[in-house]
C-alpha cells in the first residue's frame, strides 16, 4: 500500500506540474493568436483524445506519463500545403520574435507562478514549525566559539527576521553558497528572570563547504534545536518500572554526568544496552537516585543492539504557527520563489565547476520517494514539496540547452542581436548537442537514483 501511495503522490505531482507548464505555453500561444493543434499530457502514442473549441484543438493523454507538450501550427514540423491563408497568419514561426519569446517563456513562468501561489497559501494557512531556540553546543563547534549558548533564541540573521527553524536553515544555506558569515541576533533568558538579554554574534561559516549542504550542515556548525528536559512520561512494564521510576521524575544526571535534556537521556539509554546506569533526579522537590539496566534489543534501522527501559520521554521542540495576510503571503511567496530559483542556479553552477557533488541530481525514483514521504506527513508538506519541484522544473527549463525552453530563448536572443533567425544547420547541430547533454543528465540522475535505492535497501 505504501508503494501505491507513493506512485499516486508522484503522478499527481507530476501531472499537476506538467499541466501547469504546458497550460502556460497554450494560453500565451492563444493570446498571441497562434493556432494550437494539440495539448498532450504525456509523451509518445496517444491513448485518449478529444477535440474542443473553434480550432478543434486536440486534448490528449499519451502513453508515457513523464512530460507533455503543446503542438502548434509550425512550418518546421509540418507541411503547410493546403493550409488556409487565414491559418497561415497564425503559424508560429511567422510571429514576431517577441511573441515567440513570450510563448516559450510562459511554461517556466507558469511553474514559478504556481510556486508563488502554493507558498502564499501555506503562509496564509500557517504551518506549525519549531521555534529557533538552541540546544547546548559542544565547545569545539563554530556555534559555541561565536558565543551562541543553549537557550538562545535566534531572532534575525544579517538583519532579516526569522521566526522558525526552517528559516534559519534556509538563510544559513544561502550564506554558505555566498561564502559569507552570519550576523545572528539572539534573545537569551535573563538569569534573574526579568525579561530577555539581547545579543549579536558573528557565526563563521568558512568551515562549511557547498558539498556539506547535502547533509545536516547545521549539526556540523553546532546548531541544534533545544529539547524539553528529561522528564519521564508514561512508565510501561520494563526496566524503568522495576527501578521504581515514576511519571514526572526529572532526570538530572546519569553516572554522575549531567543530562542536558530528554534527547541526551534517550541517547544515553540507547547506547547502554545491558549496562547498569545510576540515575540522579528530582521527584517534585525531593532528590532521588535509582539504578536501571536497559534491555537490549536489535534495531532494524541501524543494525545495532540498543538499550530500552520502557518509558515515554517527550522530545518535541517548542513549536510556533506563523500566518500572514494575503498580500504579505504573496510577497513572501514571491521572495521564496526567487530565492529558491537563485539558489538552484548557484548549486548548478557549483556542480559545473566541481564545488558541489553531482549526487544532488535526482531522477524520477527519488522524486517519487519524496512525493510519497511528504504526502504521508500531510498536505502542508506535500504542497511545499510541490512548490519546490515546480521551481526546479521552471529553472531547469530555462537553462540555455537546446531542446529545452531556455535553448529556444537563446536562439531568439541571437535573432534579436543579429537581426535574422539562426540557420537550420546550426539549429540541427545544437539540437543534437542539447539532446546529448539532456541524455547525459538523465543517466546521471538514474545512476544516483539507483545508488540511493541500493543504500536504502
């Protein structure tokens, strides 16, 4: 059933993005007066079609679900003998270069517009996310050396306010690509309990390279979310109950070592299968000590033996829901779409010069996996995924590679500069080269997908 859900989520996402992209081409072509012969979702042999409208445009579903196309009246693709003069005026190549540019650019533009609207809807709805309050960092990390401490709440980065953890990660990721340091404003609880202490620190990002963005680069910096104290929840039958632990007990130390929070407590127990642990804590206002020996069980995910004492420990960080009005949401959606597009282009550029691994190129298998994962999490995560994929599709189509929209836009730019269309011979050679580049990228994506699948398996 999980595979079925993944496939449904993938094809819904792909179908939506293809329809939106091709609808951009279609609507602007009609607006420019070009005759559209066919609108196809999918490639290859047509399995279903119907004709509608004054032009009897064929609306079709094709057998290969990856992609789609809009077929216009075009002298480069069909014989125009016998075509009425009225229709010849609506042939694609007879339009001005600016109209052709508008038609070709409309597909990627539609993808960007979809992303803006999706982000705007999410910003208006409001998404519960972790508040950027920091966990205690190790002394050797960049976060600690910059002056960041456990309990600090990040309020701004380089003067731009941040409200949730995802915004922190996003802004730091951009600064890593720009090879710039981060000026971080924080609030820290006042030890005397009166208000907050304000501070600004400079976080050096020089130890983080573009290749580190593939993983959890925030942990490498020493940045992690604060977690609740190690306060025990429900006690189940097992070592915790045998040791006399009770719901509400707050664990302060294990074997004389302070316990930072609930996550540290869980991690210590997990790595101590079969070992005797001496716990020190508070039960209300009374201190207590208890001895517990975690059971050892085999963990399928890690392939290791881990410890369990059968007790629930709350680990969820503090959450906040931030929502915006319609205008602010659209503005934020547009900024997020622009920032994501620029960042995608920077990543592509760094791949070309070797600063970022080509492992970042993903194909249908990985995209389908992410579609399934986000769909299972919920509609908000799925729509966020859809927005990011829509941006990626828009950016990729604008790359100046023949056979893509960006390649055609390059031809038209040359036509504007030289005053004449590119020659058919040049176009044929460029098309073959572009097809070769595209096939190479598809092979890299397929290889990366297979490697990910093998390691996950």
